């Protein structure tokens, strides 16, 4: 609590003798039961119950909620069902009094406060990321392979009755040769490079391993205000009428902002009266800050109307001219209040015989003061309903002349004003909303095509949330699912029995949540506690019961538990509180949803490059181990340990690291995300590809080049343990050299083959300059090992004839072409839905429609029916898969 400031707080306590005592206490010495006094500008030092406050008191709860809108406070008793965070007779530690003063009772301090409990809840033990789990799994896999190779090598040396020192050296070298030395630097550099790229895209990575996890995200829960929308109120529609008499005959004109949020050119003429009235009856002000930028001050609604009307009048200079004109001088004002729900201003020259009043506020209240027929009111209400169905907040404005103004205007409402408050002329309507940000709708489509379900989680009204969700492609226009939009009140009775969902949850609760996580696209009127429960539900029941990899955005302190709960917590860099940023893995520097979708692409690229690097590194392990086994059958030594180390440390490690800079394939964001529980970073598919496919081809070519070298078959057929003549010795060295050189060519072929998973190398090209340099280095080092004399003794090589140097290049060409054929076959199957469809549905059962079909882009065409979830999941698990 000391962090809230050292300013002592005036409080009242009961002394030991039972009498009142007024004291000043430091904030850390406050205790429950103290009566404290707060005024505008004070930071609230504890959680308090307001006993008394001035009318119109407001507090800034942005430290808790991330919302910048001031929240009113009163001392009235709230309903028992009202959540404490929404009770207006409570104020919370860490927030600020903006307006008014209050007498309060302290009811919680320190860790017992709302903020303190949140801080305690996010102090959890360290949890391994998906990348750490994947790397740990891979290390265990490699350890088993390495131990097996080491034991076999040991057995070979024992059979050969080699010297103990030679046996130990050979066995240890064979064991360590199976370890991918480039894995650690490759992982580190890949993550660093990806993090740097994400910073360029306004995504700051706080926890570096979150980059890979972000690429695995299958559900993205996003806040609406400021993330999907601009976070500022904007007038989108102007509804006007030529005159009150023409409403029923000619209807009303609706002026809508054009693309780029500009008003049509005709608006300056047709909306003249509406814009002038909006400028005069307005409490907002425009100033210029120190940097020369316009600074709009006032309530968000007033600022929105002021901006729109100023734009119609040609800018702030035109607005200033209208407001400063002598005939528009403000003579009197009745400010907006919650009882009247309207604001009135009177304008004119002081002492003049004529003035005019402007009334602006809630349409139902303003229309009561207008002289309109029932038919006209019905037309206006029809336009209001159209605007509200599009999630607009609607305000009406009216005007009337005052021909006999009083000497002094007085009054607070329609009953005590000393000027007429009836027969106003209806001017028009303002349709106001927080509009979606540019590019969000396209980003949602991009995410959906990538197999990422975007879910809106907001505190707004369900109708508002539904309308915005449809406009940004989160919710289909014809959505008919029962749980497409879920209100917070529905979640109150569905929270888990403990801190998280367990296996002992009631059956009806489980079925309900399975439907919700499958169908829901919008959660509205939710509290911060609901956010955490929503994340937990996706993690438990999503992905066909396997559990979704979930990302969650948040900006307030009360969002911290949900950010911590999600696999990837995303905090807002502009509006976010420090607590939210500390709990998050990633910070959006521009608060833009489009940026994080680009981040997902970068995360997938990082994961794909790590996988490619591992596949490449493992390819050489079979041809490296094959000579050890062959020696049991009397085959001359084909590869020395020094040559193995030259390949692993001299060339492979740099090529493996170069994969960190590999650009994305064309369809990287056109496939479902990799689920770490189903598809490991290094799974059996990687093993089959590296050991049983490319590794076998490399081994074949290495042995082919070895045995076709003149003299090798002679040495083997004579069964000589060691060459006896100088000629045989040179042949043996040349045999080792050609085997080594062929393996180098095979590794270049493996690198070219693993450059892409599906895309043809002929269309992808060789865009990775670091990888190209690694190829060049491999060739130069290999040629040096063949022809540089001092390397002969160190690595057991010898000069080769030109023909024997050129022949292994055929291995590079043939392996690369075979891979191109394989990729072509799987692209053909993929284009016809016979390959990736099966794999993607296996990865994400939610993608399967009720009739077993999918959309053409592989995205979901209907919802997963959780009533038969167990049966459906079992069907998917048993479905034969064509794995590419």
C-alpha cells in the first residue's frame, strides 16, 4: 500500500474511551473500520464503502478495468446480486477520485483488497511453456537414439577386440555424433529473430518462448474496446429532416460516413442546421497540446459530436467561428444529468429581443418537448431502431426560438424554467458508436483461414457486441447457433466447483460448456472473473476435448488472472496497466488486433523453421551410423569419427542455425495450427522423414559411391582388417573421402528438401541468403578436406579424381528431385481435400461439419455437436489419416 503515496489520510476512529477521535494516518496504517475522507484528486488508499458522497461523484477505475471512462459513485445500497466490482457504492484501492468528495468506511486493506487478491492470484509457480515441453520430449527421444548407437558402437569394438582407449573414444564419439549440436543456438536465434520481427510489427515479446506458443494458438479471445474497435466514440450516422411537416411524407435523410471515415460532400449543405446545433449545444473543447496536436477534451459522446460537426463545417476553424459568433453566445445552460437525460443551452446576444434554445439528449426524452404528430414520431422511432440494431448509441437534438426572453434565464428542469420548454422543432439524430479499427475485419478472416477461432469477450451489451462482431467477420450474418452469443449472466451458474474445471464437474455443466466452446463467438456483459473461466473452459473442453491453446487480451488489473491463465497472455501497450503487462507474455504496442494476427504468423514461422532445422540435422545420423554396423560384416571403415565431427560441427551446425532466417511458405497461414499435444515439434513423422526416408537415401548413395570406387571391393573381399600395401591404404582413404563427400552432397540435398514442407522449391526459390552461404561453406570445406594436404592427416581423407568428386553430385540432384515429386503428390492430394483435410480434422475436430464436409478453405462450416462429443471424438481418432 505504500506505493499509493506518502500523503497521510484523514480518518476517524473510536478512542479507547468510546469517543470519536480525528487522526491522520499513513496509508499503510489504515485498518478495516476506519472512516476516511476523500476528495477530487485523491488516490483511494483501501477498498471502501461509500457512506456519503456529493452528487455526481466520479472515480477513475482504469487502474483496475483498463477502461478510461469515468464511473459514477453514490452511497445508496445496491442489490445483493450485484457483483462487488460493479457496485457503485464501493471504491477500490489504487483507483482515483475524479470529481466530488466522499466519506467512506474502510473494509479491506493490503492483500485483502480487490487489487491485492489479484496480485496474489498471479503469483503462481513457474509453468513450463509448450516449447520447453517439446524440446524436453525431443531431448529424451535423441537420448534414447544416442544411447542405442553408443551401445552398438561399443559392441562392434568389443567384437573387433579393439584397444580399450580406442573403444572408449570411438563409442563416445559415436554417441555424441547423434546429438544435434545446432539445436540450442538454432532455438535461441530463431526465437530472437522472431521476436525482433514481431517488434517491427508492434508486438513486444516479454517471454521469448511465447513466440512459438503463439504459433500454436487455436482460440483467440479478444477484448472489443480499443483492440477490435478504435476505443473512441465516433458519429457514424446523421439523420435529418427538411422540416417537421415533411417527415411523414418525405421520410428522413440518413447521411453515413464514407470509407475512410469522411463525410459526403453534400453533408456540408444538408446537415448545416444539425451541425451548428451540435457545435453550440456541446461541452467539449478543442485545444492544442505542446506538440501542436489537437487535444479534444470532454465526455466521449460530446467529443464525438463536436468532431463530426466540426468536420462538416470544414474543420476546427469553421467550428470556432460558429461558436464565437456574437449571435451564438451561450446565455444559459442546464447540464446533462441522469434524471433528465438531456442537456439544454440558450444562445443569442445579451439584451437582444430574440434568442434560441437547443435541446440534446435521449431521443425518448427530447421528442416529448417537440411538436410532432404521432405519425412523425413513428417514422423517427423507426430510424432510431435501425441505428440501434447496428449497435449505434442514438441522441436526438431539437431547437426552438425564444421571442420574449426573460431578463435572466433560470431553472433546472421543465417544471421550473422561466422560458418555454415545449414546441421544439425536431432537427435530427446522431448515430454514435465505437467503430471497428481499419484492417480488423481482414485480420479476422486471415485468422479464420489459418484455423484460429476469434472470440469477442466484452463487457458491452449483447446487441452491441453482436452487431460489431458481424461487421468484423467474427459472427456470421446468418448465425443461428444457440450459443453464438453468450451473456455473462449465463456464466454465473456455470463456473467450476474449484479454481479450475476438473473431472468431477456435473454432467450437464460439461455438456453445456462443450456446446459453448464449440459454438460461441461472442461473450457479452462479462466480468473479469468470467474471462478466466472462459479461458479455462476452452483449455479443458475445446479442440474436441483435447483442450485449445488459448490466447487472451486484457488491459486492466482485473484481467491479470485471465492473462496468466491463458497459454499466451496479450496486454495492451497503450491502455494497459502495469499489472496486466507484468502478467502477460506479449504486449501489443499499438493495441491493434491486426498486429497480433501478424504475430501468430511469425510464431508459426518460428515453429516451422525449428522443425525444419531438426529434420535436416537428423538426416545425416543414419549414414553416419551405417559404417559402424557395416564393420561387423568386415566392410572397411567408411567414415572416421573425425569426419563425422567435421560434418556435424564444421557444416551442419551452421546450416541448422541458418534455418532461423527462413522466410515463410506461401500456405503457412492456410493450415490449421499445430497442436502440441497432437503434433510434437519433433514427432514420429520427423523421425520417419529423417531416419527412414532421406537418411536411407543418403545412406544408399554413400554406399553406392563407396563400393563403386576402384579397389574397395578388393579390400573387402580379401577380408583385410587393415590395408597392407600403400596402394590399398590410399584406396581406403579415398573410400572414406568419397563416402564423406557424398554425405556432404546428401546433406545439401536434405537442406534443400527441408527448405519447404509442401511448396515446390522451383516456386519458392532460395530466398534465405544465410542458408545459401552455409551451402557454399559446406562445399568449400568439403573440397578443402579432399585437396588440402594438412587436412588429410587430421580427417583421414585423400585426393580424389575429378570424376569421383563430380559423381556424388548426382546424389544431391536425385534426392532433391525425389522430394519434389513427393511434395507434388501431396500438393495434388491437398488440393483435392485428400491430405491436409484429414490431418487438419484430426488436429481440430471442430473443423468437421455435421455432414462430414469442410469449407473450401479448410475453415469450419458448422459447429461441433457436444451432445455426441465422445462419439465424435472417437470417430475422428479412428479415422484413417494420410499424413504428409
